[in-house]
DNA sequence: ACTTACGGTAAGCAATTGCTTACCATTAAA
DNA sequence: TTTAATGGTAAGCAATTGCTTACCGTAAGT
């Protein structure tokens, strides 16, 4: 009973360029919200809102430390997308084969 | 020199629920535009517009046959996303390790 | 030639989304 | 305790996006 689409929210979250940018920033190391906002062409509250969406999609995790919120990649959401795409890939290629066979249906 | 982000358009395209639905419909077999629209809660022109975006993202291909346009999965866009995520996965996990090591920095 | 099926495009509208500026709460430093 | 740093949330606005209807072109069928 897999709860329909953990990947749905993830795709939705990464559908936005700014969120992909934030996601990329966290690729190599955890950063505080302010750190993330620094250098981005949007305000800090805007970043906060993006962070919530990324968190809901389980693409990042937020860990509080003092007054700062450190964000880091959450493997769960990333894995969900990988699994979905890997699975999609397999069935799509299988379908391709079937079509090819039916097309070369020659005996 | 990889041309910055073939995956960008793909993530953008799959960021929309209706486009994910269309994408899913094509998973097992090619379908005409009308076939895709049939059963969806939106008009056929709406489907046409989604198809263009999916095509631009190289997630689907369109092959004309008589008066019908058959859509099918394009492995290119899917592969681009897979490669991006696989790569992301690797570097993110490597970063996790580094953090863990520095955290247990006890001598 | 007429008609029907298929489907792309444009214009306009409605809903959603992303951003900003407030404002407030919490924690650490003075 | 006062002050500064950090950051979440709300309200409002602007831009984008997705949808519809209308229209037109092309290819098959009659």
C-alpha cells in the first residue's frame, strides 16, 4: 500500500527555478536560511516559503540550532524521484520493445 | 561542456499535475492527441499546449501519421533527469559523509 | 467537391503562484 | 534587561500559468 506518489510533491517542488537553485545550494553542505537567501535575487521571506515547500516534499530537512535553521538535503524525496524515474524508465523501454516487435511483426 | 541543464525544462514540465498525468498515460504505449485528451478533465487544446511543453522538454516525441499526431515517451528527457538525480545523489551523500566525519571530530 | 476527424494557435479570462513589506516570536549577546 | 540576529507567517500585489472558446489548416472518407 504505497501512499500514492511521494514523488508528486517532489516534482512539483523542483518545478520552480528558484527552488532548484536553493536545492543546488544545499548539494554540498547544509546552510542556514540566511545563508541560502544571501546572494539570491529574492527576499528572505520568499526563501522561507520555498523552504517550506521543499521540506513538505521531503527534499530537504530543517534542523534548528539556536536561533538558526539549518537546511540540508533529505535523501527521502530524492530517492522517491529516483525510484519513480527508474521504474518509469524500465516500463517505458519495455513498451518500446513491444511496439518494435509488433511493428516488425513478420512471420 | 554540458549545455547547462537539459533537465531544467524537464523538471519544469513535470512540475504540473496534468502533464504528469499525460506523461503517465504514455508510459505503456504511444497515443494520439485525441486519445490522450479522452478521459482527461480538460479540453483538447489544453492538452495540445501541455504536449508542446513536454515535447520542448524532450520528455515526449510527436510523430505524425496521416491526420493524427502520435505521442510517445522520449528517452532523452527522462535520461537527463535520471543522470542529474544520480549525480546529485552521489555528491549529496558524499557531503553527508564529510559532515558526519567533521561532526565526530573527536581527537 | 463536400464533409468529417484531427489538431495546432490565438485571445481572453480565471486561478495560481511568487514576491514584497510588514509584523511577531525566539534565542543569543551586551 | 535591553539589543541584535534569525526566521516564520500574513496580507496584498503582480506575474505567470492553465483553461476555455473560437478559428483555421490539413488529411481522409464519402
